[in-house]
């Protein structure tokens, strides 16, 4: 029977589990060990190790400040990669109706300290991988989100159903109905969580159902000009297709997009100088964030741009601005935009050593 290197999370669980099932865990290896031949017994133990602690009395998971993902991405490894880049310690809870495939399990194991080379990139004493949990329930149903403890979650991600898997009988144009209803539920029951919620849409126009004041007409007909998009609260999967088309004609965009996706910048975690995510992924550029210099506060954005390009050899991409409770990214502001003292500047830096 094939043997496989299992993640430290599973090894730790095995020590605490009553010795009814004994697993032979070989010494760790740098070689990638596929799980395609994983036995049914080992697969079941692996899945059980990803079950979240559950409070039977409250009927919710016992997690705090965790990331709730309503749905399971097909390429879950790519979904987790940015979190791996910043060595996140935030627990991640996927809500899914079906067990992940062996391929998805392999990707999860690689990012949670398993057999893949990804787990050997950092010192295990400081970071042992992502903490991933699975909960089996309808992903976007209100009862599922309550059981997932969204009231205690730090982030919530609402994933659209995979294209081509829309249930039979659902009308054309209603592809985003589950995500829209889930978002409406959060706005009514957990309004304080909306600012930390990201929703995926299949159809751009579905954004009008998120807020009654949104109108896709006139000069602001694009979803990309809506406050919800600028705040990072909604994105459309068609954006990926658009970027791929643009990258065909402008290949340099791939490096910039990669630097943006794998940036260590977050709203909650201060930058750590030793975490060079761009260098880890061998990107020629890195995206950083800087405070506005005192002499640039109150000046036009065109003056800030000129100063960064001429004096610092850096390219500003935009501003991260706070207005009351709203935080949003202001990309490529108009030249006459006045820079505020509390703005943060997104800067594109060239890495000469890559």
C-alpha cells in the first residue's frame, strides 16, 4: 500500500487521537508526494483532521478571527497562495457541500505544512503553514454561515458557483442569485461584517442588487467605478479574463498583477521587512505601501507622482484612502486630486537583485 507524507497538522492530531488507527508517517522529504493514490482510510483520517472544533451548545464552530470561505475553489492552491506568501496565521474555514478531491487535498496539504515543496520554504519554528478547516454544508445558506461563526470571523468570502454548474431550472441572468441573497443576509443580520466581506460575481450587472442606490448607467456604467469594487467588497470573475487579454498585448502586466496578489500589505498586519513576498515568487517588481510625506500633504496627485518618479525612482499606483468608516483603493487618481495627510500610497518598486 502506498505511503504518503502527511501534514504536521495531521501528525499532531494523530498523537492526540485514541490509537484506533495507526498511520506510518515517513520522514519528511523535499520531493513532492502526490495524493492521487491516497488510500480511503488515510483520506478519511486526513479529512477528519480538518474538522473544525464545534460548540454543540451554541451550534457554531469554535474559531475566532478566522476567514470564512463560502465555497471551494477548484484551484484552491492558487486561492491560498497569497496567504502563504505573507505567512498568515489566520484559521481558514471552507464551507462546502462535497468533499474535496485528492488534487484539492494535495494543494491544501502543500500550504498547511504538508509534503509539497511549498511547506519547506520557511522555518517551521516560526510558521508551520496555514490552518485549514472544512465544514460540510450548503455554502451560501444563512444557517451554514451562522454555524461557521461569521459573527466572530475576521473576513468572509462569498464565492459564486462554478460556471457550468448552475442548477437546472435557474433562469438565465440569475447566476449570481445565491451570492446576492447571502450578501443581503449579511447586510441585515451582520452589517458590521460587510466591510470585511468579499463577494464574487459572474455577471457585472448583478452588483445593482447589492445596494438600491447603485445604477449602472451614464458615466459610471462600469462595475469598476462602483464604491463596492473600490473598497474590495465585490469583484467579477470576468476581470481575470480581461487581465489575461490585456496581458497578451502587454506581458509586463503579469509581473505587476503577481506583485499585487502576493503583496504582504494587509489592513490588519503591519509590514515585516524580512517578508519579501515578491522575491519569494521571483517577481521583478514589488508593491509596497508608504505614508504620505509631510511636504506632499494637501498637494495635487500630479505633484506626488512627479516627486516619486523623479526623486525616488518609484511609480505610484494609487492611494489607499479612509473616509469615515469606508476604506477604499483610489487607483490612478486624476492629476488634480488633492492628497490627504492620512492617505497611504501604493508604490511599485523594481527589485534589482531578481
